[in-house]
């Protein structure tokens, strides 16, 4: 694409964009740094509490789905056995 632009004589636009790239990157990181200063970070106690809630929820859902899977597997096996007799 850039070679097609250069062949058509539109190289100035590409060179201007290439020259302004470092300025754009610098502006991006300045804005990123300013935004990170505005973030309200949770305390260590909040992080531990929410992590514990997530871990407990994962195990609770895993147990629930294991029970539901066993029930459905048992029902399907009973149906298969009933139809194959």
C-alpha cells in the first residue's frame, strides 16, 4: 500500500504520517499515565475478599454442574437401556 502511494507521487502524506508517529505515541502514553492516576484502586483487603468470592463461586458452580451432569447421564443411560431391550 505504501509503495503504491509512493509510486503515485503521494509520498508526502506517508512521510508526514511516519514523522508524526513518535509524537502520537508520546501523547498516548501521557494520556495513559493521566488516566491511570484517576483510577481508584481497591485495597489489598478488598482484593483478597473478592478473590475468595470468585474461588468459592467457581467451586460452587463446578459442584452444581457435576451433579446436573450425573443426573442427566443417569437419565440418558436409563432411556438407552429401556430402548435397547
